């Protein structure tokens, strides 16, 4: 399928449900090629009747787009989510049917930022508690002494669209802003007038910590008991990003002990919040039911954004904002599939090893397939952005667009055929604090290998969990690393040690079974011979 329209020139029927803003549908209504069928309740029999003839479907969060619904949507080509999260859409099932799935990530930016400010002010000035006290017949002004934001420090974890808006607004209150975001460039930090720092420093300095990151393997449980303990006593925490980023039991402990003065959550690991959750009884905690996009302005903006996206996909075949890629089938997929898997693995490794924010990436290819370079570059970008944006926000179709949005220059170069490998890929990155070069190859056309990390020659199967160590080339280091991993119950599947010269620096690429947590990584760094330890999940 070359585009979402599958070769049609219209007219198209778009089924709209979940009370999507009427005024936001203007881009579709103004195009005479589109018929809009608006049925606000997807349980209405009329919805089931209209579904088989719809080429487009626009939903919010109420309608669950699962396999059973897709089985009845025989004409469907595009699914549009009027909002950011796509938890209610079976992305895999849609992709298998060649249906593009798109969302509207920008429309709720200001609403989410303003809710963040509302929650910060509420907990710092104890508004919620004071309101409850007055309603209970009290007049206990002395119990609700708050603090000014002026002169205090906001710690931001994540400085994307919403985080950047929060920084701007908090600076207007006279706050200093310190940011942890590995992908924040010096230029963007200067534009926002914020100070970049490592996570530990942000935690230690923040009077108010505000989270604005996607939920990924790297961010799940990021704010755990350890992180909360590193925060200043009497500080505050706000999360309007994603449930699961904060360890909720650890947060309840920190509030009950008085270590944190207050917190506010708009998102939770399980929604709706469970009746027995400790959070419901935790002191100095404001809870809201995922209201980040719940303003009339945001609903109109996300509706308008997704309407234009769906219109462009159907009428113009524009899939640049798709979160998934139409399946690549048949002989082409069979031939290029291992190469694409290698490209994505190299991208993930690049994300983990790159020193600072990426300014430019070059994908170089030497091989038999003239058509391979463009899609190969997209798969490398998928890997590079996977942990930056979240797995549900980036893939083959959307990756080039998202790289442009983040001001990452992308170059693609066709290399001459090599004598040593028939299919060969190089990934070269220019980052703020240095450069990185990785290389991979197919052995026997189907068996991918990582063959170069920086200047070191390696031979690594790109699957599972990879630990990359920089260590001194001295006797016994391999044994000590192996013993340490074994003491933590981690089985080594492969160990490749490379060096440039005897007794100098060496690089170890260790493939292990299962996951490796920060405790194990920190233990590796405590070995006197090890100067760097990076853990990356390659797939």
C-alpha cells in the first residue's frame, strides 16, 4: 500500500465518535470529498452500522479499537486519536491490516502545562487542604502556611513541548529552572533560559520537581524510593506525564514520613485509580483524574490537528505523522527484514552511547539493494528515538518527521561494495559532546552482527540486553565482571573483549539474558578497572 488511500481518489467516509469537538472537524468538513458520520457513543447500533464503510475513524479514549472492532471495519485505512496516548488502540492489529494510526500530540500542550502550574500552586499554597478545612466549619489559617515560588528552584525532568511550556511559565513566577533531559541541546536550553544538569543534581536542588517524560523502559519507575530520598526534605513533586514513572508506594512512604512536603498526581500506573490505593489516604497529596487535556481549547485543538492529519492521509497519502508503518510483505520483507532489524538495533545502541544531544546522524549503506537505504535510515531513527519519545510514539513512518522536529540532521550515503561483507551499515553521529561511529553487517545475508563500536572491532549478536563496558586491559577483569554478574543471577550469553593496544583501554560487549537494573550497573562501575558501563535493550 503506497499510502493510506490505497490508490483511491475519494470520496471518503470518516466515522467520528467519543464526543470529538465539532468545531475541530472543520478541516474535514471544508473538503467536499469527505463525508463525516458523527456518532458520539460507539456502543450505539448506528456506529456498528456505519463502521464497515468508513475509510477513516477518529476516536478519543473511550472507544477501544481492538481486534473485534477492526474485524468489522473492512474499509478502514486510517485511525486518528484525538489526543496523545494510544493505549485504547491495538497498534499491532492495525499495522497487520495496513491501517495507519495517528495521534495529535501538540494540541494539549498548553492545557497540560497550565494544569501543571495549577497543581504546583495548589500544593505549595495548600489550597486543597485549606478548602476542605473551611468547608468543615474551621478557620485555621495558621495550619496552612505556604511558600512563594519566587526565588525557588523548579527541577524539570524532560523539556519537550510540555516541559518547555512549564519552564517558561515558572520563570514568569520568578523561579530558577534546572533541567534533566539528555536530548536537550545547548541552543534549546539557552532559548528556554534553563540550566541543564544530571538527574541527581536536579533531584538534589529542586524545591519543586515536575515530570514530563514518556513511559519507556528507561523512565519506568525512574522516581523510586532512591530518587525520592535524594530530593530535599520539604520539597514537592508533580506528575502530569505518565503513570508508572513514579513508584506510587515509595511516594506514599515519602509523604507519610514527611520527607516530601506535598505532591500532586494527574496520572497513575493503573487508571482509574484503584479503590485500595495507598495514594487515596496519603497526606498532603492532590489527586486529579487525568485532566491534562481536559479543556475546551485543548479538545478543539486536538480535534483540528487530527482532522487535518486524517484528511492529508486519505486525500494525499501523507503518512508522515503515522505512529505505525503499513506492513512490508512478501519477498521484499523477507530479503530486507534482517537488515532493518540490524538498523534499529544500531539506533538503540547509538541512543545509549552517544555523548550528549544528537545534532546529526549519517546512515551509510553498502549492499545489494538499491531501494534499501531510505527505509534502513528510518529503522535506524526508530531505534535512536525509541527511548526518547516512547515506543508508542515512533516507528518506521514517523521517525524521519520526529527527527526533523527535534532538529536532528539526517544524511544518507550509499557506499561502494565491500569485500568483507555483502550487507554493511555504518551509523555516524555528531553530538554535543563528541562523535560516535557504529557498524553492523549481515553474515550470510540473514544473520545480523554489530561489528564496530567506536574504534573497537567487535562481533555481537544484536538481541536481548547488551552491557557495554570501558575498562583497563589488565588480567582478571573478565573474570571479575563475570563473577559480579553471576552474583546477581545474570547469565552471560556472549562476552567480546576488544582492545587497541596491549595494556591500554579496552571495550567489552557483554550480551546477557534478562534485564540489568541500575543496581547492577552501579556495581560494575565500582570495579576499579571499569570506567564506564552502559546497559541497552536491543530488542
